[in-house]
C-alpha cells in the first residue's frame, strides 16, 4: 500500500512539472515580437540617412517576418548616366546589412530606372534608430 502511495505522489510531481514546462513554453511563444510592416517614417524611431545626389529613394519600408527585422529599399537613378550604388543599412545597437544596386558586378541602373531590394537584419524587434547610407560605386 505504501508503494502505491509513493508511485501516485511521484506521478503527481512529474505531471505538475510537465504542466509548468508547458506553461513556460506557451509564455515564451506569446512574447515573440508582433508581425508588422509599414513605412520607416512611421516606426517608433528615426532613420538617419545619407544619400548620393544621383539616387532617389522611392521605397523605404520595414517588416517583421519570422521574428526578424527586414528593410525594403527602392532606389531610382536620377543622373543622366548609368550608375551602381553601394548601400549600407545599420542598427546602431545591432547588426548591419548592405550591398550593391544592382548586385551583379559591372551592371548598372539606367537613368530613370528603379530597383527595389529587401535586406534581412538579424534583429528581433523594431529598432529605435536606423542608419542608411547610399553612395555611388
């Protein structure tokens, strides 16, 4: 009879532990950053930006996908000759990303044409500030 009481109390403790672990897992999932998107001008911080005089920013939006921060940046070549741009996007307290517009070496954006690219920054949430630099290559 004592063995039965001992087994029942052990089983109760194991079940209570499983319930606690389950609740902790559910709580962790509930605190993931919310999905969202919109123009950078509407997020809670500000974007410090420096752009090349031959580039016009046509699209600057952010989104949260899979708990990661993404930026979508559109550039238009407003010069009278083909251009290639070097872009840098940085979160002051976190990661940075960047690349060339267009990606292929020795390629360029024709005058008046626009190119939109998406950058993933390994940051979990919407940052307070953002630094964007666009230079001619």
